[in-house]
C-alpha cells in the first residue's frame, strides 16, 4: 500500500494565485557548454554561471552532465529540456516536453523553452564558400527552421496568454537584424544581407531578441557568441576561416521587459562583460536581465523530475487543484487542495514507466508521466534480425538507458569507433529516441536523420549518450545486403 504524504502548505500558495502578480527582476542565460563542459574546465563552467548571477539557464551540449552541473550549483533541473534554475521547475501537461514552467514565486510562473538547432550544413559556411542568397534561405528553411517549428507551435498559446516566455538556445543561425544592407562588409564573410528564416520566424511568433533590444546597433555591439577564444583542443579548434557570428540567443515574449543584456566569455573579447579564465567553451554565453510580471500557475500535475533513480525520493507536484485527487500508477490519494506535493520514499516504485493523473471535482483529468530507472542496470540495445535488405526498415530495441534529452541510436560499421574524428563522414544514420529509457523504434527513411538507405555491409546499432560519442550499449552485428 502506498503511503501518501502531503507536504507544502497550501494557504500561502493560494493567496499568491489570487493576488495580482508584482513585477520581479529575473536573469535568464543561454550557455552552450561544449561537449559536457569537461574539455577545458568543468569548474569554470560552474564559475561562469555563478558569475553571471543567472536565475534560469538553458544549457546546450550537456552530454549527460546536467545533473552534475545542477548539483554543483544546488539548483533544480529538467533533463528533457536542459533547463536549470534556482527556482522549482514544473513540467506542464500538453507541452510535448518542449517547454517547462519555472515557479519564480509560489503559484507564479514563467515559461522556458530551450533549443539546440542542427549545426550542419552551416548557412554561414555556405556563404563563406560562395553560396548564393536564395540557396542559403532554402538551406535554413530545410535544416533549422523545420527543427524549430514544433517549439513555436507549442509555445503559441502560452505567448498569446501573455505569460512571460523565454526561448533560449544555440540556434546555429544568425539574426536578420545583424545581416542588413548597412552591415555588408562590416565583418568577414558578411557579403550580402540575409533575411535569416529562423530569427524571422521567432520574431513573427511574438518574440523579441534580448541582446538586440538592449544593444540596437549591430556595428558597435555585434555581440558575437561563436566562436569563443577558448584554449585550442587537438580534436577541434575553430579559427579565422570559421565565420564568427551571433547564434546564441535569449528571446522573450509576454509580460517581460529587457533591462540589460551581457556576454559572458573569455577575457578581452569584444562586448564581453563577465569573464572566467580559461574560458571553458567554444561558445560565449548570453545573460539578460528582465523586469517580469509572472503569470498565475495553470492547473497541472507532474513529477518533480521526469526520470528518477530507484533510490531517489519521488515527488509528485500539483498546482491549482481544489478538492482533487492525485493518482499515481492506479493508486489514488485522499482529497488534496491548492498547491502542494505528494512525496514517496526511495524504493516505493520499482523500475518502470508510471502515469500521473489529477482528477478534479468537475471530472477534469490532467495527466503526466515519469520513469523510475535502476541506475545499476546495464543499458542494452538490439535489432530483431541478423540480416536486412538495403532500404528495409530496421526495428531497434533498447532498455536501461539514462533518458537524457539527446540520447540517440546510431548505425556503425563493425569496427568503427564511436568518436569524433575531424573530417570523417562515415555516411551512417542515426535518430534521437525522445529521452526514453526503454523503447522500440523503426529506423527507416522517415525516421533516419541522414544517409538512407544504408549501403550493404556489416553493422552494429549503438545506444549513444546525449549527443556525444560515449557508447552506452552495442547490438550484436547484423548484415545489410
């Protein structure tokens, strides 16, 4: 029998729900920490965030290190969105796991979405190499705009509700506000004006660019974020032939006003206001200060995290829930009211997938879910057959994965290591697995990211860790003929 423990007094939260929210100052940061933040100095990644005095950070390239980073800071985190905050993070239903709420005051929230759009093929490198304006626009629409669209679609009703919304990320595309006729020739490779589709689409969705809002002149304040002058690495060191540009953004919408925006980066770089040395990433970070009027929290129920180890306490959070019942795994609580949480001690749930439901007096049911994983279980991956015809769909199964946002399945030739090799293009395909610890998926022309069909040969499937090159599990070899 599950013992329900209701904690968090409801009276104060209910009072905040009904009061007219007062504005607060909020510092929001975007930071691509590069390959998990460990190439140069993980300590300096932590120092940079502390120095920024950020309240909320969207992280890119966490590569499984988000829990470690949050633990160093003593912050809350959400591994599905690479979001961290000093404040509690709530996982709203119907968000498609594409944004979270940050509860900046009891019962009052802002929304945060965080993206890392594809880097290849690069639009700015296309221009560097002589590409034409119309062609670069088509490239951007096909590669990066398609990846962004689901975020803009799910955020539209939130923006329309005047809720403060922040969209952080490494967009791997510049802004149309920087590539104007007046700027042609102002920087290397800026040969003509470009109406960059990604920034234009975000602006059309009701967002504003916090850096350009605070620094309107792109000539005096270019705000370049990539590449940063961090110490060179043997495997990868961007240099003068790589176009520098502003591709990391803190966009905002709703009841928020920019007070300032700063770059955090290497000592002595243009427009950099805050520095640690050595700088730990190939990207500079952006931190913007806002005056924000938070919104009343909508009715919701969620786990405090999406994935728990079996030896973690599990907290189920509910908000705006008068005279309601919380149900976890088919077992219901007593009646709850207001804002609070139900906490379960470690070991209450065995490893597996669990549904959460909030049942209100009006017969409304709001749902969510979470996973419990055995951290000592060995990840596994398999294919269902040992032989496939070229172009035939391949069913791949995996289990006991960590459930990071960008865990992925890749197909590798037998004997080829999973490692970053400059200039190497194996022509192999891969696909993200939606941050699921366990699952099954068909790899075919509709799901593969690149290189379909796979040519004849001997292959293995690998479960790969969080957009990186660490192999979590490998299948038995199979043949494509």
